[in-house]
C-alpha cells in the first residue's frame, strides 16, 4: 500500500468538523438571536461527540483573549473546575464565561472578563447546564 492510498483512506475516516454559530460572550441574547440558539442546540444534539466548535459573539471575555468572531474548541467530556472557561446554558441562554464554584454560599458564578459586564450568580433555582469546557481559542491575526 503506497502512502497516497493510506492518506486517502485516512481522510475517509476523519470525523466531521462540527461548528455551532452564535455562542454568546456578552449580555443574554435577545429574541432576534433565537434562531442562532436553536442552531447551537441542534448541532449539539445531532453530533453527540465530546468535542465541538463554536463561533463567539460578544465581548464579555475579551480580557481573557476570547474575542467576538473567534472559534472556540469545547470539550464536553471534561468536568468544569474553578477557573475554567465554560460554554454554559443558563435560563434559556448560551454564554461563555469563567466558572467559579462558591461553596460558602452554595452557588456558582459565571465571571465575565470585561468590566462592562456583571458576574452571573447561579443557584439551584436557575436552569443551568455546563455544555463543556473551552480548551482552545482560535482567532484571526490582523
């Protein structure tokens, strides 16, 4: 078997790249963003792989080096730890923030990295899921 045949066979076995658009890093999205939120959910359900990609919208994580238009790699197999950047779904909204668990107050916090945004307190009263932990950020240079 020559290397060209091996390469062709290897390409056929590569997993599909899953990209979900419109993961918010900013204020909760408005009703106008409803379609994008549904698209993210559809992609996650259609592709149960542990890793997926999403395009960021918003500037709440800019001081962490995550900018609007960036792609993030999200690993759903990882459990979030304090200080991890996570893709979370809270009360019907997707967002990207730093995760902090607050044992003293029996809650968690979603921390933005932009002083124009407030932290989001997460309690048992919230509908809250961590979709995955962000492991890489890809952004355009220039």
